[in-house]
């Protein structure tokens, strides 16, 4: 008896919710309920008129999201000129009188509100328990521009925008195959943010797609304002400083990842696209590596790896040598360093922490200030503060040089979020160096490497490219092999399409 009562109560719940109800045949009832839902919303327009001078109808749209001129020209004017006496339904009216690209029929208030929120005008008429959502959306869009954080000397100059359909169209324009699949879903109880999962059927492992889909579907949140919300809720290890998804504003980077068998997640309202799975080496590779000659790209990549290690280790090694291992420094250099530190009241550890924190504060201030003054404040501030600190005897000149070189080295990392992770790890290494010397640095490095070895990105090891030393996997890690040698795709998860090009692509006079 109790089960029967509970089932009957569950069946009655949707009926109590006005959004789950079906449209009434009475236009007056539909209008009254919709006006109550959008009470105190001055941007929602209710436009009543007569179809053929005899049938009451109403057009509802949100000002700023719909094309007002198109509504008057293509919808209201033709319907008001409809001949009297004809009793046709809305769908027949659309076919005969209204020239719009899309017209979707619906019969529930929830669908009505969904179409309205997306900018589609709603057409309702009397004595008909259904309505039509017209494809007359129009809102302000940002023009396609080159991403400021991922600029290249050679390569495409266009980036994603905040409009989802513009972003998907850029993917379609590059990958013209129908194997490119774009699955849509909505996340957020209030924002109802559109999310698109992009992948290439036949190249991606379907278990990876299913895992991405499952992690997105289990998100329960009020709203999604940026892809960072999604990233924090679907990553494997949330407490790790290392990013486990690749974020990019470039369509070419996204398409290149899709062609390798990865999955892209596009979020409405942000130009940043998430790519899964990600490895550490994909975070330190730039888009331009694949557009320049392979010799130049390889040399640049080695330089990037060298400065990446320097950005992590240089301050801590300097502190360790000054504090515990002075015998490692040549005599003349040691005398010069000692004389420069003669008036400094702080030990090397405190001195390094002061300079690093000051440099990070200046860098953050330069990012937050307007563009016209941000660069000037960060550069001039660093020069003035550094010179004044040395003259005041608070820090030594060699420490200023070490921190400056470290800051320049950190800018070599192409991905901002990866650079932030490395900058955060610099501080515990400095503390270990100031307390335990080179032994502390070795312990810190071992802990970082072990942590990176334990990380997974949707089941893919974070260091997968070097954890299994195969020549095919190394062609795009330590060096960038020429395109005619990279015949195989990287092996990410499960089954995959191994070959991406023919094996006899090497150019030369013998091919003529």
C-alpha cells in the first residue's frame, strides 16, 4: 500500500511543476502562465496580433537575443496579411507564409522556455496546444581574433570566441569529414550551459568518449560560467598542481588533438576548449612547433626543456650552494658573491623567498592592470625595486640576477597553467634547499617525479610518452621528427587507428 502511494505521489510531482505541463489549447491560459513565469522581466516581449484578422496569436521573444527586424518582416507582417477564413495550423502557416531557416514545434512549457532562453522567438495561436520556435536568433558576438596567450609567428591567426556555434563551425571548416562528431548536452540548473563533446569517429577510443560523457553527466551545479568549472570537476587528481586537461583557444591545436584520437570539450560562453587526455609533454609543446622546419622546432624544444628545468631549480640550487656547499663555487666567484652579500641582513633562504614573492606579485599586477600600463608597471617596477633593494642592502645583486633569469625562463613554457604549476613548485624546493641543501633538492625532485608518474588523465599516464620508451612515441617528445617520419599516432587508450599517413613520404630527387 505504501509503495502504491509513493508511486502515485511521484507521478503527481511533474504535474505540480508548471514547467512540465503541456501547453493549453487556450491562448489566454498559455500567455497568463508565461507572464507569471517571466514576471518583472522587462526584456521579455509579448507581442499580440491577429492572424488573418480573426485568429488570436502571440509572439514572445527576448529583446537582445532575437532578431527584432526579422520578426517584424518575416513573421508578423506575413501572418497579419493572411487571408481570412482559412483554418490552417501553425506548421502549415510556416510552410506557406513564413520564410525562416528553422521552425521547431513543441508542446510543453519547459521546451518553450528553453527555446526562449536560446534566443528563439515563440509563436503561439489560439485553439492549438502547441507552438513554434523560430530560428531568428541574433545577439552581439566578438569577432574572431588571434589568441593573445597563444600567438605564433607562422600559423593560423584565428581563435575561438565565446559563441559556441562559431567555435564548432571553425572545427567543421578544418575537419570536413562527417566522422567529426559533435555531441551536445546542458549542464547547470540555472545557466543551462551548452556543452559540446567533439571527437573523430574511427580515430578515438569509444571507451574514452564514454568516460568523458559519464563524467560530464554526473555534474550537478547551479551554473557553468567557464570551462574551468568543468576542468575541476572531471580531472582525475584534483589536489595535484599539474593540469590534467589541456586548455587552448586555437582551433588548429584542437583539430590536431582530435586527429590524434583525443576528445575536445567546448563550453558556451568561453573561448577556452578542454582537450582530454593530456600529458605533461603536450603542455610544454607549442602550436608553432609543427609549422616550422623540424630542425628549428627540435632546437626550440630543447631550449624550452632546458629553461623549464632552470625555472624550477635555479633559485633552489643557488640557495643550497650559498648555505651548505660553498666548496662547489670557484674561489674568485665565491669572494665576489660574499662581498655582495656582506651588507645583506637575511640568510639566502629568506632573501630568495622575498625576491620570488615580490617578482610574482609584480607579474600578477602586470596581468591585472590595463594593457596600457600593465607592461610598464611589471618591467619598470621590477627594475626599480631590484635596483633599490640592492642599494638598500636588503638583497644581493646575484640574487636579483637569479630571480630575473628564473622569471624569464618561466615564460618559455607555452601553456600558462603549466607555468603556474612550475612556479608554485619552486617555493617548496627553495625551502628544502635552504634547510637540507642539495639533498633536499634531490628529495623534492624525486617527490615531484613520483607524483607525476602516479598521475593519470582519463586513464592515460601523465608521462606516457617516456614511460614506455618506444621510438614511435619519442618522435614528438624530446625532438620533433619531420612529418614524413611521424607515420603513427600516439597510443592513448585501448583500440586506436594506428597509421595516419603512408610510410613512403620522404622527399628527395629519387621521388621525381
